[in-house]
């Protein structure tokens, strides 16, 4: 059995390993993007199931920060998508929402059909970003300025890759924020992508 200090060391090792794994995965994806090697593996899937899996995967992280992730998913028709790529996109965006929200707050993940599109919204209660930072949000290696004492780690590649993967699906991703009022991401995907 572990004592408290060993358990904490083990937790830090696991956290560092996961961070490194995420970083390597993003660098590999970046290499594929820049050499045009990413090909979509589209299948007919229920996007809500992917969102539920992403939230379940991040449940431990949310609980550790006492953050409640609320799902508001309307029934959706299956759409043609690449499950692995969109799993990365939504894991990244929800992960960011948890990372940048204060303890005890709420992150909302919503889905609905709007016309000929499926719309997913992820809202957090974090610090938000000012207009200047918002302009650079989806650029490669951009990371918003941290507030004092912030331990948040990241590569600055997650949102750059997320936008690329959404655009590969002929969709769009937009972000809205006001400093001190959190972030809101709106992802739109076509109900039926062009074949």
C-alpha cells in the first residue's frame, strides 16, 4: 500500500505522462496536417455519443477541480464523420474549458440541430480572453496569458488542430469571450457532408 506522499508522487507521474502523451500526439498530428497526410475515415455516427465519451474521459479531471460538466444533448440523427478526429476535437475543447474554469464552477456541453447543421456549444466560467488574444486563439502555438499562480500547461496546438479537423469536415468553429466572462465555443457540422 502507498502512503500519502507516494500516492501524490504517483499522481504527478501519471499526470506528467498523460501531458507528454498529449503533446506527442499533437506534434504527430501537426506533422500530418503540414504534409497533407490526414485523410478522413468517415462513418455514420451519433455525435452525442462522442460528446458523452469525451465528458466521461475527463470526469476525473473535472472532479479533481470540483467542476460540474452539464450535458444538454438534443436527440440527433447520425452524421458522417471521422470519430477519432472529432473525439480529439471535443476532448480538447472540453479539457480546456475544465482547465481554465475556477474550482466549483460549471461547464456546459450542448448539442442541437439547426437547419442543415448540427451545432455543439461548449461554455465555461473561466477568465475569458480579451479581444487581442481572441484574434490569435486558433493560431499555431498560441497560449493565452496566464493569471498569477496559474499552473495550466499546454502546447498551444489543440485549438489550431481542432479548427483544422472541423474544417476538414466542412464545418466551422467559432469562439466568443469577454474578459472575466468565460469562453463559448460553437462548432457547426453539416448534417450530411458532400460525398
